[in-house]
């Protein structure tokens, strides 16, 4: 099993996913596969994200939650704009962006699914 010493190390590996032509479920699933490879506990989540300042709501949306409380989300900016205030990567939840969801019960897409089929 591979090891990380810092959350920034994890984020560097996951940043390779941000340029993939996948939506939030596909990117979250691929990040989940990587986190599993490194033995990092997390939950795959599905639900909504609300920008409390603007009222904008992203639904449906998929992200990961680490057991330490951080969120892993590389697609929120796709829907709310590529601006610094919109969280991206691995981050501590902010009051402005309310994540509300449940554990994602659907089968996790594999890398093969994402690159050979139209699933992700």
C-alpha cells in the first residue's frame, strides 16, 4: 500500500483527474479508486451544493468526504464558475458552500468504465 504524509501529497496525485473529460460522478469515482489504493478512508457522496451567498444550487452533485472532515471536489467550479472563492480540490468545508447529501449507493465506475463506455 502506498503512503502519504500530508494532505497536499494526496491532492497532487488527485490533481491529475481535473483535466479528464468526466463529470462530478466520474471524477469522484476515479478519486475514490486512487484513495483506496493509498488506504485513505472516505465516503462517496451524492446530493446538492448550495452557494449560500448567491442561492445557486448544484444538483445532482457527487463528491468525496474524508474521515478527517475534508471534502474532495474537482467539479464544483464547472457548475459555479472558475473563481477563487469556489472550492476546488481537497478543502475544509466552508459556510458559503453547503454540501448536503447521502452516501452514494450506486456502483462505483471503474477506470475501464469511464474510458470505454459513456458512463461517466
